[in-house]
């Protein structure tokens, strides 16, 4: 069944047809959310919020763009709002995870040290991605986490392909600069 | 290890994370709850009942207050005998009888 048919079914009152849409797009929405929050539980909460919002505003979907493009827009906006709302909580969780990693050092010191280093490196990369300017971050997440083409990203962000290319280059340069310590 | 490889490695690790297999069921149950017309009606009536209860409590409170006010005695009762605690009103009432 095509997405247009599914949407018509849902709008005519067949709520179960929405499950097919959820099953089709859940993976992408979850991956995009992961790119913004780096936590399974938070990404699942965002995925749920995205689909509920999509269901509520499905009648406003004008089919000018693809359903997936529209859904990606909702995902990006919901994720950015979620991150802005939970900045302090995120900071506390990161600190907690670091402490937990420190306290879990086993007798095998070499392995423990390696694990600690790996955790610290992962955290640095995540922080560097999180600290990118909003547009660069959105383009980067859509490109790296969802493997979308520049054209698709341009459609989602409603900008030109050239602008997307520029955003991705700047994001890359920013990340290189922030993570130069890792080399 | 080059910075790009490190970033790639971290991203790939995150991409391997799978969502809960029951996530779609969770989403659909939330939607079903939100969409149920019966629930909407119940929610409407629940707020109506709460508002009506508040109004009823206020009206009863005012009525009780008024009953007390209407039955107020014209005579003032004075306790002057502390050891016996007798109301002087009894003596006054007797004088009227």
C-alpha cells in the first residue's frame, strides 16, 4: 500500500493503518534522534513524541513533499527542542556515566584504563557534535546517522544543496578543530 | 588514529543501537488512548463533575453560614461565675417568662 493510500485510510478513521507507517519509518526516526541525544531511552521518547505529533497533524500534511521528508522535519524539530529542554539533565547524566566508569575499574588495570580512555573519547566526540551550531549539527546528523544525500537534506532543511555542502564542510572543520587533541 | 576515523567509529557504534521492539506498540497504544472518543467524553465529564463539586461545596458553605446567622440570639450570654460556668442568659430569659 502506498503512503498516500495509507494517509487517506488514517484520515478516514482507520487508526491501524498508522501502525504500518510507524513500522516503516520508526528506524529512521530513532536513528536521527540518537544523533541528537546519544541515548537509547531519550531517542525512544523522541520517536514516540514524533509519531504522536505526526498523527495529530496528519490532516495538515499537504503532500507537497514526501511523507518521509515531512517526518524528518518533525524529528529534527522535536529532537532540538528535547535537547534544549534537557541540557542540565544531560550534563548530570554524562557526569554520572564518567563517575560510574571510574568506579568500575577492575583489577585488570590495563583493560580498565583502555575502557576509560575509550569512554572519554566517545564522550568528547558526542560533546563536539552537540556543540556544533544548530544548522551544522542538523546537516551532520542527517548525513552521518541517516546516510541521506545532500539533496534529501536540502529538502528537509528547506535550503539549497550548495548550502548543505557548506554546512557539512564547516561541521567537519569544526569537529576537526574541537577534536584535535585526539590525534 | 585519525580524527575522522574516531568520529566514524563513535557514530557507527551509536547506529548499531536498536530501539525497543515494542516501541511501535507503545506508540500505537498512546495514539489509541488519545484518539478514543469515549475517553474524550469521560475527560469532559470528569472536569464538569469537578467544577460542579467545587460550586456545590461553596454553595453549601454559604448556606450553612447563613443558617447560623439567621438563628443568632438577640441576647448576649455572659459567663460571670467562673467557678460554676453558668450562663447569665438563663437568668435573663427567666425574667422574660
